[in-house]
C-alpha cells in the first residue's frame, strides 16, 4: 500500500511538472474547448457582422475622406473608406478577428453615450475615449490601442513653428492650463528658460497664444488636433513627444461584461506585437498631419 502511494505521488509530481513546463496557449477557449474567438462563436450584435460605433461628426485625422458610401452625406467623413487613424485601427482589429471589410457595419453613437450605462448598439466603439476608473464602472475597455502623447501648438507665423527638438523649445514662452499633466510636462521635460504661463482654462491659454503672451501651448495630441482644426486659425502642431510621459490611454469601448472583450484584447495584442498599431500611428498621426516626434 505504501509502495502504491509512493508511485501515485511520483506520477502526480511528473504530471504537475509537465503541465508547468508546457507552453501557455494564447487562444481564448470556451469551457467546451472550442475557440471562443472564432467568428462563428462570437457573441455579436448581429451574427456574422461586426458593428463598430463612432461619433458624428467623425473628425480627421481619426477618420478621413467622405462623405460617401452608406453615410450618404450625413457625416463629414465616411468610415467605410478605412482612412484615418481610428478608421485604420478599427479595420485592422476586425481583420485580425477574422472579419472581412464587407462584414463591418458602422453605427453612429455620440461620445458620451458610448460609456453611459445601458445596452450598446455596437460591438465595440472608438472615438478617442480615455480609459478611466469611473467610465470602467459602466463599460468594458480593451487594452489601449493608443497611448496619447503631449504636443505643442503654435501660430504658423511664429519662429517656434520651425522647432525640431525639445532643445529648440527651451527658449520660448510656453503655457497651458494650470494643474494639468501638460503643465508638469513643460516643467519637468521641456524645462524652458522662462517660467511657463499657467492659465485657469484652456480657452485662456488660447487667448494668450493669439495675444502673443506665449509662443506655444502644450496639450495632449487629440486636443491639439481640435485646436488647430477648429479653435485657432493659422495655427500648427509644431510636434509631439514620445509616449514615455503619456498621461492618457485610449481604448475600445464594449458592453460591460462583454464576452467579446478578451477576443478584442487578443487581436490588439497581435497588432501591437507585430508593429501594426505603431505603423498606423506613424502614418496617420505623424506623417499625414505633419506632427513629427520631438526628441
């Protein structure tokens, strides 16, 4: 009996060691052993179709080109073109998950509705939605598809617009909203020779730039795109900085407790690992919009 117990114990040790040494699978499997991320097994809003939500209007450089296709002039950019940073990310995720372009359907959903409580009319949503603990109480977030950089906005006519490095920026008067990560970035990373201006609001900082109180505004890149496109005529993004000091992470939004979340995360992990996400970011948020990275 003792001998049998010893043999049984040794066998258990061997099995345990073999299991520990086995390579961990990256597949997401169901309790039955099936691949839960196969298109036929996904819990979708419409079987066989991936419904992706975004805001209306959809701004460049996130969505570019249009109107046209199924959008019929209702929106200023047509996501069915696949052009633009988030448009390209969405189609890359869809492809990695096993969907063809014709299997993707776009659904307009306003920004605040995307993370509000209640049922969703999309499988996942993207429109520069920052991942926050408060929002995560009501929805699922994917792992980040974008780590938002800080950037510098200036008037095209000013000398600072020709800066090509952090060292070039040190001589200029910079400003932003008080108490923000952008202000910390000016102080700790750029370290200009003159004290930066701390404005109570971003609108005050914009007024300060127009009045030439400051040479440039440091702000997160999404806000910089909006400033140069809408708020400050004849302005430009001088450049953006590397993600090492990123204050913000942007993710795909899904229904709270969605069975799709691990499959979306799996797709993003592949796209992150093979460099696809980095290539999309470089193309649409640096080259196409002339927002070079400043070192």
